[in-house]
C-alpha cells in the first residue's frame, strides 16, 4: 500500500468512485477512505478481498488445529488406520 496515493477523502469517492474502483482493481491494493481526516472505510477489489478471506479461513483452521493438538484431540496416522480398519471389519461383519 502506498500511503501517499492510497488514502483519499470521502469527497474524492463521491466525485470519482469509478476511478478509485479502477485503481483498487488494477493495483490490487486497497484505497483507504477518510472522513474528517480520519480513516473510516476501505475500498478493495473483489479478487484481493476473496484472497484475504481464504487466508483468514486457513488461519482459523490452523488455530483450531493448534487448539485440538493442545487439548489432545489428534491422532497419528497409525491409530487412524487401525480405527478405519476396525470399523470396516465391523461393517463387513454385519452383512
């Protein structure tokens, strides 16, 4: 993000919204919108937003995995293989 060029007052958004949207889309960089000199909104292209949301989702999954590990809710491959084999054998035995 280029702080000199990627911060715009709300009046610039009102005056030239299409231009700011094009800029955000072409640069894949957000435009910070200010109101009364304070940052109040972010204008971001859809592709960057979707990438950001996917990254956030992955971070949440990683955090959940860490919590599961800390709480002992994980299994090694060998124990999972044994569990699956036992369940398959039990299922086949019911036929």
